[in-house]
């Protein structure tokens, strides 16, 4: 059985929702049953003991268990850092060793070490996030050496089999009851040694040079959106597969709109006469069209009006969010003599019924303070 086929919960005989006490109890029973001291000379029991010990090492730790639940054994491969979590590199080596020997996957040359993933931070405007865009970026990244075609050896020569591990890529050492398998220190797990390194890449099989890449930004992206360019990361050593390039999007603040998901919001001041009498206003939107907003008579500051389908596009989906307008009633500060006279006439005609909220407040004041 391969490593990816071995479920840690099944190995310990517990369900995936088992609590820590259940997992610990199951591990103790299996460890006691298969301990090498109780089964001297039994390779099967020794391998099982190592396997259940490795499984318990993961499931007893909440962080490691969460990583395994989400990513499986991949959480502990290649250093475990590709998922943004903790570094489980040492545990990954344990899995390679224990599950490789215990379930038939061991003995053989180590897999080629994949190239590192890269990160590129891209800033775009809100308009670009609305419409999407295609752009080019230039990054300095390691790529396969053109001289040796990624082999690391001088053209016309070949790597020879490592004389320490005899091409296996691993060496074994006994530690107490256990036989520990580690990458060969001479060939670093490749099983081969380059005796005549390529002069251009110094035996690495890769060199750093600028690369121009085209990036498609889909409509609706937001700050934190991650775009993956498969195989555009660093080249692996000596012809190993390349890593990936991750574009992290950062949307710049906008002068007019604030964004919350697919919702666009803005604060619009209106005159007190429009607030009192009602009317309509037009606002330019990111799609280039004007949005007409109807203002009901008697609207107050802070009131929000919603225009359905006038917000941001849904990322990799259909439709758009909403546009939310917050009203701010502006009191005039510069009045002509005619305007002032008209307002004076209006004040003389006031009965208190025009502003019920204001009247209600002063009624409460009179009741609270005895008139």
C-alpha cells in the first residue's frame, strides 16, 4: 500500500471525529501489542509499531491533525509550507521513512526535489478589479540551464551512480530497536553524483534569469485573491519539476467607493431642499454608466439606499453585487438675502409637526425635567 492510501485514523482504528483521549487509548493498545520488545525478530510488528507511532505523532497534535485532515499526507511533504501552515518538514521525513518501509513504498531512489513556489504581489485599481485585465510581469526566477538542459553535468558527460548508497538515494542506520532510513549525504537523495559539473549552472541544472509572464486578472478579484500560475515557479534542481508562481492581488483604495465583497458603498451629500422635497441624483459607476438614485421626500442623514446589481462582479460567477448609497443631508452655509428671507418665512410657519423626531426629543426633555 502506498503512503497516500494509508489513512491514519484507520491505522489507529478510530473514527475521524475521535477525541484526544480515544486516540491516545487506541495508540497505547496497538503500541503495546506490536512493540519490538514483545515481538523480537518480527519485522511486520516492528513496521506496524513505527507506523502507529507516526500516526499518533500527527493526530495527538491539534495543528498537525488539522493539516492532515485538510491536505492528507501532502501536508507533510516538501516541507509542508506550501499550504501556508506550520513547517512539518521533519515529520515529512518521518513519513517518508516509516510509511515507505512499513507499507512497501520504501527502498528506491528519492523523488526529485520539486522547485520552490514563488510569490508576486500585484497592485491594481478598483476599476481594473471591476473589469479584469491582462498584463505582463517580469520576475527573476531560476530556470533550467540551457547549456546542460537541466542535468547539471557538462555536455557530453553523465552523472555516475553514487558509491555510498549504490544508486538507492538513501542510507540506513540502526538506532536501538529501529532502522532509520535517511537521504544519502553524498548524493543528497538523487542516487547519482556529478563528477563534471556544468560550468554555467555549477551542477545545479538551473540558473537565475528574468522571465516575462502574461497574467490574466479575472473581473471581481479582491485584495487577498490568489492566482496560481502552475509550473512558473523556480525550476527544480537537475531537471526536477518546477514549483508554482502565486500572484497575490492588492486592490488600491478608491476615491469614491468603498468595497465590501461584491458590495460597493459611497456617501453622497444632498441639499436639505432635496432631502425635504425629494428628487433624484446620478452617480457615475465603475462600468461607465450613470446610476440614477431616487431620493424619497423627507429622507434623513444616514439613510441608506440600495441599487441592486450595480456593485462588483461576482468572481468566477454570474451577476453583480449591490451599490449602497448613504445619504448625508448638507445644511447650507452660504445664503443669499432672498434665500434667508424665504427660510425666515418658513420658520414663522413651522408648527413642530414638520420634524416629528425633533419635537419628540424635546417632549421627552420636558417630561424628564418637569417642564
